[in-house]
């Protein structure tokens, strides 16, 4: 397809979107910040910024620049450009812009006039205000569904439960400073084992299990910030595959693009009213 899609962000959810589009024949372009903060780095195209290129499930992302983007489009990979303000939209002129930063708020002030179809992922976006379509990112019955009115479910602040563990499996920085990982993603660790150091202070594993994700070296983190997570019963092989959540979100974005290209037939279902502060307007 000749549809031009620009994806803001390069973390796991953004990568799930990029992979879904790439396999459907829509080749996206991605933007990232200079020091990506992806946690599940082994399945994040954001790593291309640090490594030059990153392969996830057979698809290769290649770091390039705004000036060299056109040449990069002649290759077979997914171009990734360091562009925090998404200034690339002026040169690339996307048909579709997907904000996949997953910041739980519209931090970059993404606007509905940035492209013919602007899609916001999860909390922080309201269709018919700052975007045209919202894709649900909260796990549960509505994950991956897209709406052309109203908002996605609000952030609960509670991580997804794995094998009966939720908040306990999250790794947080004890102090502010530069992160220095001491283990690799996919490693099996014991409770209390040091996973990283921040400004010389050790970061212990909150529980035994598999290191499912951990931010990269040199990232400046805040005290209490989530920097990794532990899977109590994980299989190391899963560290190389996009999660079911990211796949469903990717499928939702693809469905929204096809809906738009079909003339936006409707009506679409509205999100549950309890997810919005006020009733959804018709």
C-alpha cells in the first residue's frame, strides 16, 4: 500500500503496531528520542537508535536521519529517526500518524491536524479532540478496540498480573541518576540479586524470576521510576517475541486504517461510559 504512516515512539507497543502494518504491506516510519526509554528492549525498534539497527521477529529497523529518510525508504527495513518533536511530519507528510509513546498523557501535544488520520494509543487521548481515533490499550475485554469518539480507559497505575504477581514484579529505581544494568534481559535471577546500579546504588530484584525488561545503560532515571520488570514464570524465548498485548494493539491500529480507507463506515461502538468523565457526544 502507498499509505504513509508515521509512528511516534519505538517501544514494544509501537513495535507491535509497526510489525502489524509492515506485514500488511504498509511500511511505517518511526520517530524516537535520542535516549530511548524502552524497557522490553529486545522487542523494541527503539534499540535501533542505540545499535544502528534492530531486528524483531524478522523485521529490521534501521536508524537514519531526517535528511536521509528518502534513501532509507528504498531499503527493506523500518526507518527510525531521532525526532522528539515529530518535526518529520512536515517533510514526510504522513497520511496517518500514530502516537504510540504510551506516556499515558498527550505529552507531545499531538494534534488532530497533524495528518488526515491521527490515532492515539491509550490514556491521554480523546477522539474528536486531539486525535480522530483512540485505540484501547488496557488489558481486558476491550483491548485493541478502536473508537472514533470518547477516550480510552484511564490509567489504573496497577501493572498487569503475571502468575499472581502485579506491583511486586516491577523494578523501580531507588534514586535518581544514570542507569547501569548488571544483567541481561532473559536472565534468571534470585530475589535480592542486583539487576543494576543507579548512581552507584544497587537495584535488587523484587522477586525471583526472569528479567523480562530492563532499560539500557546510560539512561537518566528518576527516583521511583519503573526501570524493569520480572516475570515469575517466564520462558527466556518469549523475550524475543512481541507480546499478545502489543499484537492486539497493532491489529487495532491496522483495523482503524482500513476503516478510514473504506470511507469510515459506521457506526463504531462507543467506549464504556464509565471510562469517560462525561457522556460521549453523538
